[in-house]
C-alpha cells in the first residue's frame, strides 16, 4: 500500500483541451510506464437519476412523488450525487458524473497523463494537482486565472434544525473485527477546518500531505482545506456501529458530516455511539514575532522576528532535522509558521491561502523560483485566450497506447524532461508567515506578511 499513491481530483480550475478517446485502467497496471485517464468535467444535478428528482427516506432514495415507501423500490444510490441529500436539486461541477471524481491510482515512477474534456458551458477549467510537484512540467500545475469552484466532498445530510435531518444515505465503511484500516482523508472543502474523529477509536496518524509522519495517536485530528491526513484505526471495539464525525470549528455552530464505521456482524442500523469529550488547549502567544503594526487594528503588516539574528539556518529552537514535510499548513489566528523550502523545482509557484474566498480576495503570492531554469511550455501549449480552432489544431495527437511499455516513444517529450535536470544550484529560503485574523460579521479579513530572508548556498 505504501508505494501506491492515490489522488482524488478535488479542484476544478483551468485548461487542458486534449480531446482524445482513450481507455482508463484503474488502478494503473503495475508494469506500465504510462497510465492514461480521461476526465469529463461537466455540470450535474444533485439528487436526480436521469430526469427523475429523488428524495431521501430512512437512508434510501426514492422518486420524489413516491407516496408509499414500503411498496417502492429504492433507486441505487451509487448512481446519484447525493451531496447533502437535499431534495432541491443543485447544480454542481463533477468529473465523470461523480463527486469526489474518479480516483487515480498509480505506482511510484509511473507517468500519469490525464486528458480533460471541458463540458462546462461557459467556463474555463483547470485541474490543479495539489501535492504533486510537477517537476519539469510547471506549466501543468493548473493554477487558474479564473475562480476556483469549490467542490463539496463526500455525502452528507441536510439538517433543518438540530437532530432533524432528511435521512439521506451515508457512506458506510465496513470493517472486520481485529483488523487495522488505513483511512486517507482529503479536505476538499473551501472554507472550514474539520475535526475528524471515530467514536470509540483512537486515530493513529501516520502520514500527511503524502509524506510519512512519526506515528501519533489522537482522538481527533484537525484538517484544513487542501490538507490530507492518513490514519489507521484498529477495529478492536465491541462489534457494532460507530459514528465517523467531521465537525467544523465554527464557534456556536454544529456543522457535522457523518459516516458510519460498521463492524461485520453488527446490525444494519445507525450508530448511537457518542464522541470522546476533549478539552480545548490554551492558545499560545507568538513571542517570536514582533508585529510592529498598529495594535489597535489587531493585525500585523510590518512583521519582523523579535530576535533579529534569525535568518538563514539560524533559527534556534526550530526542529530542522526530520521536520514534517507539508504542502499545506494551518496558521492559527495570530500565529505563524516557519517553513523551509529546498528550491529544486524551477517554476512560478502559487502560494496561497487555501480558504478559497481568501485566495480569490488576493491572499496569495507567487514564488518565482530559479527563473532562468524554468522549463518552457511546449510551443503547441495553449496560452490564455488562444483557444482558437487554429491554436487547438497545433496540439499533437498522442497515440492511443494507454498502459503499454511501447507508449514511451509516443509520449510527448515534455513528459520526460523531469529526470535530466538534477544539477541545479540549491537555494534555501527560510521565512515565516504571520497571519492575524479579524472576524467582522463572519467576514474574515486576513493580512499576510512575509518575513523573508534568503541565503544562497551556491
Ligand atoms: C470518464 O468518462 C469517459 C466517457 O464516458 C470515459 O471514456 C473515461 O474512461 C472515464 N474516466 C474514468 C477515469 O473513469
Ligand atoms: C403502504 O403499502 C403497504 C403494503 O401494500 C400497506 O400495508 C400500507 O397500508 C400502505 N401505507 C400507506 C400509507 O398507504
Ligand atoms: C485497540 O487497539 C488499540 C491500538 O492498537 C489499543 O491502543 C487499544 O488498547 C485496543 N483496545 C482494546 C479494547 O483492545
Ligand atoms: C452535532 O450534530 C451531530 C449530528 O449532526 C449530533 O450527532 C451531535 O450530537 C451534535 N452536537 C451538538 C453539541 O449539538
Ligand atoms: C461526552 O459528553 C456528553 C455531554 O456531556 C455525554 O452525553 C457523552 O456521553 C460524553 N461522551 C463520552 C464518551 O463520555
Ligand atoms: C521572475 O524573476 C525573473 C528574474 O528575476 C523575472 O524576469 C520575471 O519577470 C519574474 N516573474 C514574475 C512572474 O515575477
């Protein structure tokens, strides 16, 4: 399992107009060098099957006009985007008609080519491969010039008031007693952090953002938009049903997603388990950062390290050896993070708040890394506003070889460039980010400040 990566596309953003028929294998054949997938991005309606509007009753779906449930046959739920299960159909953007979209499962070293067809009526689309570093192919990173549409992940229920919901079917994870299970959680949301827990079970946290962590046992894990966490649970509790919960960290709100951990042999019913009650730690202050801003305004726009000697590798007290490798970080209100980047991936990289509306408001910057070494996009690659028939006709047709070894010769050379450019100068950047958050009528205004110090090793 460890050598297999699994990606769920969760963001619809820009480009890719390669219109090719192809066959997808899932997961990719272990012996193949290249795996090809085709994604069709299109609008879909929730809670419909064909043109039939559905309603949810007692965990099952029925045509909306069904009067007597006991004589009706439920509609298979795997063909329906249930989302929050609310019977007023909503327009969503889906890949191949599913949310989350189809999984890509590949082995380390394999090249994955994804053909994306844009079936949205009037929108550009890109797919951003969060966490995949696009070494040698920075032009495939998919950062849009248009709004990124948040795609809601998973299935859920619409609660009209506490305890009253519309009975939409929930995801159920069936486990065998005594076995261990690895869960991979992707926060594909746009705004809120979620506290994830499984009633009656400890979460052994083993990886985040695609990298292993020193295992850590927790009752609850906090995940933010864009982050991923892997945890293992041991199915050693009393045979039964347990709630899997994700609760937003909103104050005085109870927005919860639910799924069911179902032990084999347990009755097919909803859990009545309760969560472990955790206490909140005291928030810590940030003495390392001198805000120098207007204290009355409660934000920092002129931040510096309190200790002016900080910089380069001189950051006492910070664990540099075996520090966690992350691509998405939680910056608590009034807090900061110290990040080290090894500049070995020339490109223009979008660094942004992963709360999507903050990103849209401009809480973002571009890291301009080793500009002279940035691999240029191939000539035929569409540039903004070049989606003319003439420009598209210049896109070469890749032979339909799919998962065979022979496909190497027919793969465009852009896909092979990554390996040959190891010997680049290394530049290490150390910097801190300080964010202060002000909440005004639930509108969050964030000011992002970079304290940047740069040290050239060669
Ligand atoms: C998506 O749908 C298209 C069209 O039906 C199909 O050719 C393709 O294989 C599907 N892709 C995946 C990843 O299932
Ligand atoms: C539903 O159908 C069942 C079986 O025919 C019948 O026993 C029951 O009375 C019906 N319920 C309603 C509300 O009509
Ligand atoms: C279940 O397994 C976990 C992790 O191995 C362990 O900490 C816990 O004590 C076990 N619980 C029971 C009831 O055996
Ligand atoms: C929050 O909602 C969930 C289900 O939506 C429920 O199980 C839980 O008891 C609620 N918690 C509180 C504190 O109201
Ligand atoms: C947590 O607290 C609630 C409310 O006080 C209680 O009903 C529930 O049983 C507690 N859960 C556990 C696992 O102790
Ligand atoms: C990146 O840096 C190079 C060299 O300093 C500069 O020419 C280029 O315009 C920069 N790109 C952006 C997007 O700022």
